């Protein structure tokens, strides 16, 4: 299961990297062209692509969660059966032994259940956080788009449209703030849960993010070098 999750994560990372690369390329093309309208079009297309990717990622997450839930249910069933078997065995055993075994079994069951609960909670919180982050990402993208449009309108001085876009921007900011609040709430919830597992997961995510950032930086540097070389030529 973990292996599958890893593969999924890797696939997502690859997708994200591809997206970043495409965005970089498009940005460079735009800079070369210096056409605002074209730029707007490109941005729109990019946004659509981003949305699609986000949807795909969400679907993947949902599927993973469903699979996890199913797995948990199966495990619980198995445990129940094991417990029944143990009970039968205990019936055959002597009283003292039976008591000891019973205690041990109960302890084990409790521990297992606790583990299950913890895993489930972690999964749910992770899901919420992931969805929130995706939403935040989308919002930021929209903000960039709107700002670009605002610039365009200032250039062409369309008063009514300008006011409209301003309003839209305000709305966006409000929504962003709301999302941030949600994120903070989820974070607080997580803190209250306070699990090592979550910490480990966070670490892994951070590592992945850092790796992605490094890759992006390298890409940008390469692109800049290429650009400067082209200019020199």
C-alpha cells in the first residue's frame, strides 16, 4: 500500500515538474514576443491546464483514500475473526491461562484499534490539507491573472472594466484570506492530534518540495544562461 502511495506521489511530482517546465517555456516565449494579448491567452490556457491537473490530483487522492479505507475495513474484519478464534481456544484452555491470554489479546486489540484510528485521522487531515493547498494554489494563479488584466486596463484606461476588475480582485483577496484561515484551523487540529507520523510525513513532503524547488532553480538558471547566450550571439 505504502509502495503504491509512493508511486502515486512520484507520478504527481512528475506532473508538477512537467507543468512547471511548460510554464517556464511559455513565460520565456511571452517575454520574447512581448504581446500582452497573447500573454493573456497563454495565461488562460495555462490556467485551464492547471485546473485539469489539480482535478486529476484530487481524484488520485480520493482514490487512494478510498483504497485505504477498504484496507482498514478488511483488517478490522480479520481482527474480529482472530478474536473469535482466540475465544474458542480460551474455552478449551484452563481458567488462569485463559485469563492471561484474554488480557493479552485485549491489549493487543486495543493497540491495533488505536493505530488504525491514528492512521485514519492522519489520512483525513492530510486529505484536507492537500485540498486546501490546491485551492490556495488556484487562487494565487487567479490573482496573478487578474493583476495582469488590471495592468492592461490601466494602459487602455477603461474605467468601468477597471472598477469591475478591482472588485474581482477584492473578492479574490477575501477568499484567499478565508482559505488561509481554514488552513490555520486545520493546522491547529493537527497540532492537537500531535503525532510523530504526521511529522514524518511533513518531513517527506518538505524534502520533496525542496527537491522540486532545487530543480526549478536549476531550470531557471539554465534558461537564463541560454537567454543571455542567445542575446550575446
